C-alpha cells in the first residue's frame, strides 16, 4: 500500500505544483509529502523532481513516471470501484467533460437523479467547448457531438442528432432565404471560434461528399450560447444542433434553411479511453443517460 500512497502523492505534487497545495488536497503535512517523495526516489534510484525556491520541476524521468502513474492509479481505483459495484455500491470519482451548452441542458440537470442511485460516487463535471485530452488530463469520459475518429477512444451513441443552418423569419425576410450553398456568401454567418482561431469554413454534404464553404460574418465568439442569442435577435444565421433549438423551431421563432445539404450522423456520443475493461462508474453513467434520453417525448 505504501507504493500506491507514494505514487498518488507524487501525482498530486506534480499536478498542484507545490507541496503545500498537494498537502491540502491529501490532508497531510507538506513534510509528510516530502518524505513520501524521497522514499519513492530512493526506491527507484532516480531524481523525479527538481525542488527550489522558485518551484517544482519534473525531470525527464519524472514526466515519464507521471504519465504512467496516472494510468496505474486510475486503473487501481477503477478495479476497486468495479468490484464494489457487484454489491450495488459504486464508489470513486467520475470526472466527465461535456460541451458547455449541452452539458448545462442535458447532462448536469440529471446529476442529482444519478447521484441518488449511486450516492457513494462523486461526480465532477467540466463543461467546456474545448476538446479535452481524456488520457492526458485524467478524464474518465466525455460527451461529444459529432464523429469520433481517434482509434484510442471508444464512442457510444447516446441519441441521434442533426445540425442545421437556421435564423429568424425576420432575418430571412430582410436578407433573402439561401437555397444554394453559394448564396451563403451574401449572408452574415455567425462564426464559432475555437482556441482563438475563427472557423470561417462551414462543411456541408453535396452529391454524397463533404464540401467546405467559405463564409463570412461580422460577429464571432467561442460561446455557443452567445451565438444562439445573436441568432435569435436576427443578427445573422448559424449552425445549431436540433437538441438546442427544438422549442424555437416548433414555435416558429427560428426556421432552417439548406436542409438538403446538412451533414448526417452528427450524433451525441459518450466517449472514453480504450481500455481492457469498462469501469463500472462509466458504464452506469452511460446507461443512465441512455435511459433518460430514450424517454418518450424527452426531445
């Protein structure tokens, strides 16, 4: 057990960047963490961290150990949680990432109901529109919109979803309704930005193949909800997923255009790293979301 404790403490020190912060997380003194790190370095016969008044810095071997130790500790915790699930007691911490808008509307609201089923499991949500590195950042799973091509990940479809180009009736009355992809050049296309770069190209399906169309607009941001607000105010047109605008489509507040060119199979999927077995906490959460989304009338 000492080896587990030393590795766990090493990970906390590396992630927190200081003994004081790691000690607070671990519930021990900084001196105790220092002794654990010393013991780990003596047993391995290598230097894992350079310690100075300016901070902590991992050595090259320390970087290698950190990556593998995260995987080992996560697998150890998952084994315990998986075994405990046989007694209907799922424990541990489920760390999940989801797109901000979808997470707020269709993941977080169901957390309490899931927690009532598994009260000993801690849930940690990171709602962000940035694409996270599940393995490198230690996530158990994520919810993603659209295809997943990374062979290191497993993707489980939660429900069918489409993305459509839409705007307000007032906008189309004032600026005309595009019926061909080329006509988008004459419209104010609200762009989503990612990592500081504007994604000005929109991808459609035409004659059975993907076609990228260059579009332009006077507003762009990295927040889908803000883009949605601009669209509803009649500022311009943009891409939206049907899970987000169903109410507005039914009321007539928004209308879709270019439906024949929309990309198919833009589904909502649960994604987790490829591994020898699926941890019980991940399996239960995926099954729970599937059951919620399959309820008649949910969408």
